[in-house]
C-alpha cells in the first residue's frame, strides 16, 4: 500500500505523480479507456486517494490539458522569439509543427468542449479560462513582435480560431474506426484528410487573415451594398 502523503510537499509531489501517470496513460489508450480506476492502478493508489486530488476524471484531464497548453506556449514563444522578425509562412509552419508533435495536446483539445468542460464546477472553468487567456495574450505579444502587421488583439483571435480549427480537423482526420474503414472506399478518397497537411493550409489562412483583419463593420457594409 502506498504511504499517505501528509505534508504539503508530499501532497504536491503526489499530485505531480498522478498527473505524470495520467499523461502516460492518456498517451497509450483511447479516451474511453482513460478511467480513474486505470490511473489509480498504474500508481498503486486507492481510487479514494485519487479523488482527494482530482474529484472527477474530467478535472484530471483538464489538468493534463492545462499542462499541455503551458508547455506548448513556452516552446512556441521561445521559437517565435528566436526567429524575429519572420514572414507569414514562417509563423504558419512553426505553429503547425509545434502542434503536430503533440498528439496528446491535439486529442485533449478535441475533448475539451465535448467532454472536459461538462463535469467541472464554474470556479474550475473560470480559473482554466483565465489562465488560458493570460497565456494566449502573452503569446500574442510575441507574435506581434515578430510580425508587427498582426496586432496583439488579432493574434489572440488567431489562437482562438486556431483552437476551433484543430478541434474540427482532428475529428475529421481521425474518425471513429467504423468511419475510417468506410473511408477506404475509393469513392470517398476526397474525404480522407492528412492532419498536418490540412492544418498547415488552415494556419496559413489564419495568419494571413490576422494580418489583414475584416472588421464587423466591414462585413455589415458588404452585406448591405446590394440592398435597395
């Protein structure tokens, strides 16, 4: 039986052990197989002990995603800062590659709105979103320094849109097994998507749009041009 953590330091270490074990498990199993029982078994902990640190499976997965976001933004800011100034295509390639080397990050993002945010308290959701906004804003500053044509506000929107693109593309590029089998039919070849190729095309478009933003007033104006 694993010894109970009693000091603050021991509790912090135990929480990190849980997070690391959960990350390893998530990387090796489908989402449905990621359970609190499986994490507890991997650590040799009683499931009740696990729940003292993370009240739900979703809370634990959200913690994993938070750490993935932190790692991604740190690495991405470092690379962007080292390549300042840069061209639009350079930024698109850097962003694409930084995402594609993080398969767990991509999978967790895909599960965020559909699952992770459906069984957590408001306070947890607020804390997660505020932390995400803070990191995104810092990243936006680095993008603006590398590409002054992209304002900090536009850069924030770029990353919000990027999240939506990653989630949507992941579900299409990595469908359920029965759909993946159906897509082997040659008549459906146009529906087979390569995640990295399509993501780079999307990111290039988002980066260009961030540098040439279309305002709400512009859209409204265009929508009324032909109205008599």
